[in-house]
C-alpha cells in the first residue's frame, strides 16, 4: 500500500454524498454492464446473492449511504470513504471497526481490464456484495483485529492471507464448478476470464503455503488458492493465524512464479 497515485479521490459532503460527473457515471455504467454479464456461472452464489441484495444502480456510481443501509442491516458493516491508497494501519483499523474502505474515484477507460489501485468499482462491485455474507464479514472483521495488533513485519505475511482470499480467492465445492469470490477478480473483466482458464496454477487453500507465497499487484496472478465453500472462511478465522505467521517467517518465502520486479511483494 504505497502512497503514490495518479487518481484523485472525491470528498463526500456532510451527508456522505458525492457529485460525480456524467463522464464518471458513464464509466461506471460501462464497467457494470460489461462485468455483470460475466458473473453468472463464474461468481460464487454468495456473491450473486449479495449483488442482488445491494441493488446498486447500473447507470450511475452508487452513493455510499445507499450501500451502508444494506450492509448495516445484513452484517453490521458500513463503508468508509478514503483516498486512493491508505496505510496498513488505517486499513486494519477500519476493518476492525467493521468499516470497509472505499476509494472514491473511478478508473480511466485505459485501465478497464485491470487496475493496480483499488477504485470505487473494485470496492463496491468487487467486495461489498460479499460483505452481506456472515462468513465473509466475520473473516474480514477478525482479519482487521489481527492486523491492528500485529507488528510491521507480521503485517507483511497477513497481507498475503488477504490477497489470496478476499482479493483473489476461488471456491470449488466437491463435484461443482470452480467459482470466484475474490473482489480483485470479480471487479476485473480480464482476470475474471483468466482466473478460470487453464493458464494459472490453482492449489487447495493451505494457510502456511498462502503466507509463504509472493505476489505482484501489477500482473495476472500465476497462482490462486481454492477453498471448498464460502463458509470455510469461518474455519480460517478459527485457526491460530499468528502462530502460522511466525512459522512462515521461519521457513521463508517460496520462489516467485512471476518475473522479478523491484517492488514485488
């Protein structure tokens, strides 16, 4: 989570509303219409149920108070308007308070397929539907609490847990098709198709392996971890995650499956 960004977030008014331009609303409409057609058969059922529950606007960027009303009723969560990128500390603090950070800008047309920085489409379309799901919401809350208490060194390993679950997680129940629950995939038309193709490697979720797997934010993921049901997030939440952080630090990282780059995680 660096502080460099080329996007400028909007400031909400006293009621939490933002006056988006016609161009910005058109970008949302184009993103929404293109991506929503990719969801059936690819997004997990819990996500589709959440998307239906939110009932977000197709032709304009949703206002955060509209999203909050549904989330508060469903799981006690709400959104928090933030700049494009925030510190780990602030991120964990928000999650620990059941507030999901939403960057209040929308990507440019040139970055429709994949965006390194989390924009409002990524946060609202990618993540918020699953925040209506109790297992996903509980895991996110627990994760925030863990991160808030963790050291700077431990947070690096926790970041990998978040990356391979909340952001880029896949789910496959026995005898059922592979589906997506990670918001980083669900908000990316390009990665939605790629993640379910024959190109990447996929492995069953293993907490220690996840924490030892490097990733890069600027490429399609070479590896994904698969859980067998969205409720499995409750099982992860019950694991001794911090002891696994300690073990992962002792064992060290796996060899990366992507080309080297100075700022690889």
